[in-house]
C-alpha cells in the first residue's frame, strides 16, 4: 500500500455498547451483571446486549432472558421500549 493509505482495522463491541447506553441512562445498572432484552415477553424476551459482568457468568446475546437468569440469578434486565410493535428509539438520554 502507498504511504498514507495503510489499512486500519477496528473492532467496535456493539454488543456491549447498547448495554452501556442503558447503564448511562440508569446508573444503578453500572458494575452489575445486566442485559438488554427486546420485544416478546415469551421466555422473558430475547437478549440483544450483555454487560461484561454478565458475560463472566456465560450470558450471551441470542439467549432468552430465562436462560440468562438461570446462569446468573442476579441478572438485571433492561427492556427496549416499544411503540406500535417496533422498538421506540425516541427516548432521549441525559
């Protein structure tokens, strides 16, 4: 590659990013094992983001909340708000 055109590879952990947004909105979640769940109430909802503290217990994205709580009984859950059956992203953070 020519000088000034070197390739840059970056890893952005978006899985944890959404959890960190929730932790910023609710400081009581900071430092605790927690996960973001969305949509369906069945099985507690689908886990879409996981804090590093919860990952230590084996909780991962794609699990149902009931599975995640079996691995980590202290798991705090933040739910994606809904409007008309879709994610409501109009909430404004501090």
